[in-house]
C-alpha cells in the first residue's frame, strides 16, 4: 500500500510539473516575445533592433485592434526615440497614445505615458511644464506606489528634481531627492537610478559653490555607471566631469574626458549628443593650440551625417 501511494504521489507531482499549453493565438505570443526581445535590446543600448521589434509588435496589435497592446508598444517606441533624441518621433508616438487613451483600460500605463511627456518637455527646455506634469503624476500616484522602493516613484522624483534644477527654483530639487538617499546609502537603488541621483546631487553641490565635492559625486556616478555597463549613464558622467574640469580651467583634463566619452556616444544613436561632444572637443583643442587634434576632430565632424537625430 505504501508503495502504491508513493507511486500515485509521484504521478501527481509529474502531472503538476507539466505546464498548461498556451492557448493564445500564435501571433499574440510572438508579439509578446517581440516586446520582450525589444526590451532586452533596449537595455543593451541596441536601439535600432529595439525599435524594429517594437514596431513589429505594434503592427500586430493594430491588426487585431488591441488598444492596450498598442499602448505598450508605443510607450516602448517613445522611450527608444527619446534615447536617441529623436523628438519628432517621440511627439508622434505620444500623439498616437493620446488618440488611443479613451480606449485604454485602467492598467497603470498612464503614469508611464505622463513620465514620457515630462521627459520630452525637459529635453525641449520646457522645465516649468515638465514640473507641472510631474507634480500631477505624483499627486495622482496610488498610495501603495508612493514608496521610495517603487521604481516608478523613484523615476518621478528624479525627473522632478531634474525639472527643478533646469527651472527658476533649483533649490527645490533637494527635497525631491531626500526620500531616495536612505536607499542609495544601503545600495538598494538600481545602478542607473543611483548614477542619476549622484549627478543631480553634484549639480546641487555646484550651486553651493562646492566644486570639489561635486567632482567626487560625479566620479562616484561614473563608477556606478561603469559597473552597470549602461552606456548612457557612462557618457553622461564623463560629459559632466569634462564640463566641470573645463569650468575650473583644466582644459587638457576636460579634453581627455570627452575623448573617453566619444566611443561610448558612438555606440549609441544619439547623434546630437555626439556632435555636441565633438564640437566641445574642437573648442578645447583650439584653446589648447593643439592643431593636430583639432584637425582630427574636424575630420570626424565632417564624416557625421547631416545634423539631426539618427532614426533607429
């Protein structure tokens, strides 16, 4: 009897381990897979592949009139457009999301869409508008998500601090960052979030006329970014350090930092940022009287495509 019971238990266990077949349409499964593959490509800074995968998923969701699926694909496409500073495409994707919004269920996508709108406003220099958008998003965020451990809450606070620093009342950034400091001290922020927090803290220190402390924060931001292998964060930290070195008159050091940023930016598709780095380098080498380096940077600039964002 004991042997028979053990056999039955084993059979039941094996039956439980057999997964239930996925009965969803094959195209839907493929669309979900494309979204997942696109997200992985995005995290690897392969924005061209990410955009192609997100567009294929969007085409499928449109073909079956699935509003929520379309919204998810459009959000990812807008994030990819912002990553390469293609503001025209970002506006198009956000406009499509606005047209779609009356058909969307309450799925929690609204805060992500609002955050994208605020990021685009910041990118275009509309800091006051970004601040208003972010204040509204923070006020409407459900109570259970207003926790420093929540990634969306972290993103909203960091962008709100960024809007404050870009606006007329930069001191307003500090209270936005305070809830995140205990998490950062305990190493519980995602590396990209921590690197951004450190860069924002450095900006606040510069406002207090503490350049050495700001440089220390930026060096820490660079270390965190390098450890995470996130190229946008690495480039941003190198560029911020270069700007500070130049401000303090250390022109050769600033040039070396920007030279390190160039291969990082070249791997990304943010052509506008790459052009800005090259133009800053050109100005530095002119000040330094380094004709050979100046000619090299001029030749690199001449090889860039016509000014404008690279479309992924």
